[in-house]
């Protein structure tokens, strides 16, 4: 695996590979890998000649009171995991290179960035859209791999790719979970043993809500109430939001129909966890999540 730390080198290296007819699969990450990240790398490697992974904790997507400085980092461990997955190129970027002095350009994907997580994390999706647009310009992949775990991020980035005519296909990998259902997240390391034990309630609530829809429930408020009731029983859980929205538009639903996204954010101590499931209504089978 080649580690490249410089944008120019990355661009010239990848331009040469593209000129030779090599296809590039790209996985943008903030590092501190778990199986969720690795599953995306595996897909990229399987479907492309060259797998490129970026490791960059993007300061622009963290709010002033968020966990940028304590976000977990371990590049040595990440490197050996990437080598095991046969990643070809790792772009390990530095803040100075990505946002040099005088940086002024940002991308706003309107409306869908302001709801769900965006309502509580102003500018978060502006930061995400901006870094991913820059990385797409640097890497020039034919496919970008994203995880379903970050459902709103997927919707925002798919919109940006269409609106700004990036010549890239977006592939969404299923959410990878612990055996008990907790969605893998780099932030899970912050959970105390008791918080970790209770955090299982998040996925349990989502699966129970999904089950209620499978059994015929069509009122969003009843589905939300099921999740609220279950999560409130965990003494350490603080619900930020629980939502039932259209999976493409992210608009709230009253009566469930079409592709429904059940999404939530819950704090355990200082650790904010998000998770979601998508349920397809109208007789067709449910979307894998
Ligand atoms: P991050 O390093 O948290 O920015 O995540 C990098 C990529 O991995 C994003 O596309 C995430 O959606 C994806 N990802 C994070 N957690 C999971 C998971 N549990 N299952 C699948 N993909 C994930």
C-alpha cells in the first residue's frame, strides 16, 4: 500500500493510473477503522482495479462544542488494517494541505442538510459536502463507497453528486453491527461498559419499530412512540431526536408510505450515537439496511 500525504502527488499518481485504463474505487473516511469501514474497502477492491481510501478528520464538519479534538485516531493501526484489505493507495491528508490559508469555498446542499442531524449540527453537512467534493476532485474515482449507517450523509452526498455533475457512481454499503445489534462506530470506544450495555436499546428500538410497520402500523407517531418508550427505559440514554421521514426527501411523514427512513440520535453520556433503518412499504420487500 502506498501512503500519499500530498494532493499534487495524489492527483498525478491517479491521473497516470486512469490513463492506463485503471478504474478507481474510493472510500472516504475519518479513520479509526472498524468492520463498517473495512466492508466498504472490500467492496471497492472487489469492484475496481485500484482501491483508494482517504483518512482525514475533517474539522469543518465538527461544531465548536463537538468532539474534534478527542475524535479517536490511530493511523498505525489503520495502516495495518488497510494493508490487510489490500488497499492500494491511502491518502492521509493534513489540515494545511486541505484548507490552506485563505480558504473560502463551501458547498451547501440546501434543505436536506437542515433536518434530522443537521437541525442539531449546523454546518455539519456543509463541512461533509465540501470535503467530499474536494476529495472527489482529487481522487477522480469511478465509484465512491458510503455506509448506510450515515443515512442523511448518503442522501446529501448523492444530491451533491447529481447537482454538481460529478462523474461518479455512489454505492451504499449495509450498516455493519455488533452481534447484539449496536451499529459499529468509531465513537463506540467512548462508551463506558454500562453505557455500552444500554446502547443496544437503540437498534432494538429501530427493529421493534420496523416490526410494527411489518405488522401493519402506518401512523408515524405510533412508530416514533414505540422507539421513544423503549429508549427512555435506558437510564443513561438522552434522546436528541427520533424521526420517521421519507427516505429520499427526508420530509416528515404522518402516514407511512413508500421508502421510510426511521432515524435517531441518542446521547449516552457525552457520546452521540446515530442509527437508522429503512423500510419499504407498499407490498415490495424491505430495503436491506
Ligand atoms: P467515518 O470514518 O465515520 O466518516 O465513516 C466513513 C464511512 O464509513 C462512511 O461512509 C460511513 O457511513 C461508513 N460507516 C461508518 N460506520 C459504519 C457501519 N457501522 N456500517 C457501515 N458503514 C459504516
